[in-house]
C-alpha cells in the first residue's frame, strides 16, 4: 500500500457515493480547494482530519496513516501536462508567467509569492456567453534577503 492507493480509493468512493468536494471540506473544516488537494495526495493532514476522511471514505487505520505522511508535492505524470484543463493552466503560466513576475516585482520588489502561506478560491460566475471560472490565488510575498 502507498499514498497513491489511498488517493485512488478516495476517488473511487467519492464517485460511488456521489460526494461533492465542498461537502467533504465542510466536514473536514477546511476550504474545498485545500481539502481536495489533500484528498488527491498533495497536502498533509493531521490526525483529526485523517479520521474524518477515514469515516467519509471508509479508510482503514493504515490508510489514514498515509494521509498524515508528507507527500511529494507537485508530482504530475509528465513534465508538460497532457490533461486539457491542467495544460491550459500550464499555458497560462507559459504565456503570462513573465507578466505576473514583472508586475509582482514592480509592486513588491525582488521576491516570490509563497505557495506555503497560500490560499485559493475557485468559483463559478454565470455569463450569457458561457459561465466563467474564477481562480483567485493569494500567497504571502517573500522578499529575497541580502547577506
């Protein structure tokens, strides 16, 4: 058994029970974005959160232990993603990444946006030409230090 096996069981159970990530997140007590990332193997859960997911997805104690292991984050099957939706996000960074970097540096100075002290909100906005996806990312600015 490994973390990928637990992730696959969570997804299979979610599908078979017809669960929604937002409902799971409410029970875990975290955002739907963070909870989904945790269920997909990208975040570390504490004991209480692992127990809640264990109850929801019928996970054994051993499987719950895997939820508390620090994952190998950012692990995609290929360097350039092939899934169309993930590829579009990759494309956005490829096209606008230098713009985002330039504007952050102009506004904040030399540094980076944290992906650790970070939050994300994904919402749907109705639009007559087709509903819009809004992804808002907020990360703490971390300036480079001189020494």
